[in-house]
């Protein structure tokens, strides 16, 4: 099943949905491998029309590339996924990744040219390694900083002491949940990559994720942040949706992908 409304041929596409069902380094509750399937399924209940921008999703030239199936070797998988994202970028198509665990963002960051990594996430993900693995979902922001000048983590409320120390550096901005509604992206003239870990949301809104963290963001605040960053973004992902709820996390993820497309397309007009 393709993402509902993503009916454009690749040759005519401005955006491409790419499923990335990697579930190799999840450290608490697994199931992120089912994320792309669930997000596509729960997107089926939405209206085509967006009253906020006056656009129809089916007019936004979105193509569904299908899933890039994972391998046993995370490094090799990320290399292959980066190649897929890079091919889309060369063709002038913005990638829209559906995770899968957050590690898939590393592939997009390696493939694209951008200045600021903006991530909605409960966790800082600034570890050099986690449980001996340097390609873990807990190291994503650290890897993004190898490609970008700056990282902004919106909704951050969890991390090791060393991660919070690293977040004090000039190239990292950690915005706590209470401050996100007033956050100004200040991205004029700079390109962003936007990543949404669904655990940025309070688990009361999106319980279907692997590492729940209370006292998080409400969906409207996440939506507003996505709308603010999208016009400056060269790519997008929404990750860490699993199958351990009744569709709340997948529904939110699907809606946020559409919000990104609508806001990005409106910003390009």
C-alpha cells in the first residue's frame, strides 16, 4: 500500500515517500519496522484538502518510492539508503522518510546538503556510542553534526549527563518542551533538515513508540514547529513509530508528513 494521495509518477514528482523500516538498535520496545506500513495505513482517513494552505495533497506531486528493506548490517543499510536519498535529491525531489528507528536519519543527513539539523525529539541523541554501537538511534544528533553546522533539538527532556554537557556547546540548542511554542527558527538563508522522532510528543498522545518519555509536546505544538521549519527544509523524516498502540502515533506521524508537504510547497510558491 502506498501513502494515500502520493500518486505522482517519479518523473513528475516534487516529493517522494521512502519507507525505511530499520529496527536493529532499538533498546526498549521494538516494532519500529512496522512504522512505514502503519503510517501509510492511518493516513487513509484524511481529507485531500488542507484548509490551512488551500492546497490538495494529490496536487502536491508526491510519489511513493516504497520501502528500502533493511539488511543485517546497519552501516551497509545506511549507505544504501543514503544512495536512494541522494538520487532523489539529484532529481530535484525532496525525500520524505518514514522510519523505522531514528538511525535512518543519518542516511539522509549524509546524502543531503544543509546547514541546520532541526529535530523534534524527547532525547538529545548526542552519545558517541550506545551499548558499544556508534550507529545507534541514541547517536543520531551526534552524527548529524558531522554534516551540519548546528543542531536544534525541540522538546528535549532526556539524556545522559555527558549529553547535556555536549548540548551546552555553541553548535547545539536544546529547547525544553515548555519553550517550544515560542521558539523562533531563524532560518532565513539557511537550509535545514527536519526530523521528527514521534517520542517528542507526550506518550499520552503517541504511545506507539519505543522509548516513551513523559511531559512532552502536544500535537499542535509539533505541527506548528513543522510548519515553521518546512519552507527552509531540503528533506524530512518521521521516525520511531511502532505497533504498540491503537494507531495514535502512526496517525500523528502521517499528519505531520502531510503538514510538511503543504508548508514546504506553499513556501516554494
